[in-house]
C-alpha cells in the first residue's frame, strides 16, 4: 500500500472507492503550503484509477484551505491516466472562479503526452520542471 504525506506527516493510504491498491503498486502524495497562497501537491508513482482518490483529496484540501495557486508536481509520476485529467480539470475550474491558477509540472514525456493528446495542455499550464514555475521562485 502507498504512503500519503500531508504537510510532512505520514499516514497510511486509505482504501479508495474502487478498492485497495494492487500489490507492488508504488504511490505517494504530499502537500505543502507556501507563504504566498500557493500549494504544491506532489504525486509519485502511478497515478491512476486506484490512486487518484488520494490526489483528489489532497487537491480538495488545498482548495478548501484557500489556495490561490495550485502546483501539481508530477515530477516523480511514472504514469497518469484519464482519471487524473478529470480531477485536474475539476480543480482548475474551481480555481478559475477565484482568479487562481493550476500549474502541472510533468517532465516525463509519456506523462506530458497524455496532456498534449487530450488538449489539456491548453486548459492549464504544463511545465517541464518545478524550476519553471515562477510562483515558486
């Protein structure tokens, strides 16, 4: 089972609505709040139907806490599927209502390709690395 880190505090990943994680699936998520209203939600491993509920909870918590900028760090993600796109779209729409911004950091070409093929790279900012995110500088 994966490990979820929220503000640096580890906790066991809860069973998602679709069941428990398959054996051997590596997944972790962490959140951190910066002083300028920006939240960084980082996911590593495979982000898919089994693990996306944890990502969704982390994004919802950040939005509820007043995030004005939301950076989704997929630097360590080895795979994303369409369920991730749905969750990111929902978060981006919530931020649009508050004049906020969603930025996705995804250096892996296979992960970036999912955003390009679906046209999601036109809906919110996709950058190659966290160093490309101006709100983190």
